[in-house]
C-alpha cells in the first residue's frame, strides 16, 4: 500500500476529481467480506441499504435473536439479485479501513465513515444515474470493474449541470476502475458510476458540515500484542 497520508492529503486539498491506479491493495479480503454479508446482525435495516426503492418487508424473528430488524439471508440474496446495495457504518470493519478513516479525519478535521457498496450480479442494468453528493467521497475499488464519469465543476442549477455533463467536453474523468484503484469525487460535482461486473467498493464520505464534531474512536485492540 502506498503512503496513505500523502495520497489522501493531496487529493482532498486539491478538490479536483482524480483517479489513481493501483493505490490501495488488499483493503478488504473477499472471504472476510463474504463472512460479513452472511452475518445477519450486520445486514440490519439500519445498516444494510439497497440503492433502489423497495416495498416494506416483514419477516419472522428467531426466538434467540437479539434484534428484530436483521434481514434474513434469503431476503438479502433477493435484494442483491435486483441491484446495488451497501452497508453503512463500516469504518471499523477492519484495521486497514479504520486507519484510512483516521488519516482522512486528521486531514479534513471531519468525522469520516465507510460505506461498502456491492453488486452480486455480473452486470448492472441500472446505475445510480447522474447525481451529486453533499459530501466529498474517496472510493476504493475492491473487486470487479466500475465505469466512472465525473463532471468538470460544481453547479447550482441541476438541469444545466446534467446537460453539460452529457456533453463529451464537459467530462473531466471517463475511466474504468479495477481492484486497487481509487477515485476522488468532490462534493456537489455531478457524476455517474456503472458496475460492469460483480463489484465491491468502499466509499469514504467526508461531510462538509462545519458543525459536526463527534468522531468515532480509532483505537484498535490487537489481540496478539
């Protein structure tokens, strides 16, 4: 892995869309992710989120369950078959992700979360479409390939931005991310992301709200220390 602090600091301070190839390797082990997605307390209604509209689901709760909002695995598989989903509040999912969040918090002085996005199907027929986010975002491709397009600048007028975004000369980045690549999307800049294969990526949103002051603890228990 390259120097985390150096890479992230430069991207965040420049506030320009950029892709860096082969920047972060082995951030999330695939077998470990498989364990996560099969552990129902993680796939709760509070943390597990489809990126598309869904009906209200109800399901029976096992007598020994400590929570009533844990999606059963058959429902998780059903939602994954339909489109992209993500799990939020993952900044402490492993030591490497926790360290990246810690470095980003030191650089930005803002609390940073990690969202794991994933697509189970080989190719998405639907993407997020053209949109912008209120937070700055660093995205690391973990598995598969994603086609990214990012506009050139911020606009207040949505229709004007989308019209110019669709013009070839108004795209600042048109690239396909592979495992280990990282992309930086500044807040309020329109962009689109299209999964080309089965995909896992980690998004690190950095809020722009100056009033946020509550940070996650970044201490780590090393069992072998």
